[in-house]
C-alpha cells in the first residue's frame, strides 16, 4: 500500500493507493499549525485509510519551498510551525519505508502533466493561481533540477508597480494573486463579478504567460489553484495570441482536470 499526501496551508489531503496507479481512498483534514500534531494526524489518517495494512512507499508535497536535500519545509507564511522540522525523517521512522518530498506546485504540476490536462505533451507549463502565484516546467513528466526554484509569480510585469509580498515591485503575483484582490480591486476573489475586472486580471496573466512561454517554450499551459476556476480562459487565450508575436502559434491555456487530486497523482509519480 502506498501513502500520498498534499500538505496545504489550510488543509491537507491524504490518500492511499493499492496499485500505484489510482487513488483508493482520499481524505481532507485541517492542517495542524503544530508539526508534531501534523505528524500524528498523518499517521492516524494513514492507518484509517489503509485499514492498518503496511505502507511500503510514501510521497507528497507541501506548500512552500523545501530545503535542497528535500527533507523539510524551508519557508512558509501559513504553516511556520513546520519550517525546518524533520518531515521526511519522521515519516520514514513511522512508516518504515522511503519517503519522497516535493514542493506542492511540483507535485501538482507533475500530476497534471502525467495524468491530467497535460497528458501526452512533452513540455507542460503548470501555473498555480491561488493566494499567490507559482509555477513549474514539467518535461516528460519530471521536473529538471534548477538552482533555486522557478518563480513565475515574481516576474516583473509593471516596472515600479504594485508592491509584492516578497518585497519586490510590479510582480505578476501582485496583480493576479488571490491575496491581493481586496487591495487592488476592492473585493475578495469569490465576490468579483465585474467582467471588466476579470478581463484586466486575464490581461495581466497573459502578459506573464507570454514571458513564461518565451523562456520555457511549453506545448501547453495548464492552470491550477483556486483562482484558476474564476479566470475567463477565452480572454487569456485571446490576449496570449495577441501579445505573443514571435511564435507562429501560441500554446493553448487550459484548466487542470485533476483539481484537488493533482498533487496526489503527482506524488504517485514520485514513487515510480
Ligand atoms: Zn514578488
């Protein structure tokens, strides 16, 4: 039995897989702020889902950058109690098997590239639109090593523009990140009904995607994350076609199809 997890800032999703291909049982529980409680919750939920059957492999993602050795969370505004705590070592001790840890945008991207909207495509740009903006370039179902992390949310789209949470100015995230909506557009994302505002958000997103496209040259762009569901895709594709003048054709921008399970499917791939 394999154990998969996706630890977010608010909730964590835990699943088991018997065949290494499909998810058998899935459960969502609130993410404890305290690390030791978090480990206990994962252990309990795993026992429940597996009916006590032995876990032979574990993999998953966590919200935020992880350390270079891929053993723990390195930074996070939401679950600071987990930072630098021995997540991988503790899970290996509890389950007595190997544990693979990744950043949650990476597992989401791999999931969508292998089993979801990017299936069959060689180069997939996965852009996660949530409270912030993240992204990964997935090539043949894997993420090539990079020095730090690709950070498409922190590309400059307006020189000296809006202040970003990272301290920079004019970053993409500071225009289309969910946590900025109230400040910029006067209301929370789920309350925004004005098509003009969504058109504006689509235009900023398209500018970011043009930059991402000329650097990554993807076959397809897959959007994930809570904000992606509200984005008018047609508008984004139209703007992208208009702005991307150097290529004969623009990659298609689509929504992810695995939704909340993208990270769990990506975790399954890590076990292979
Ligand atoms: Zn930034």
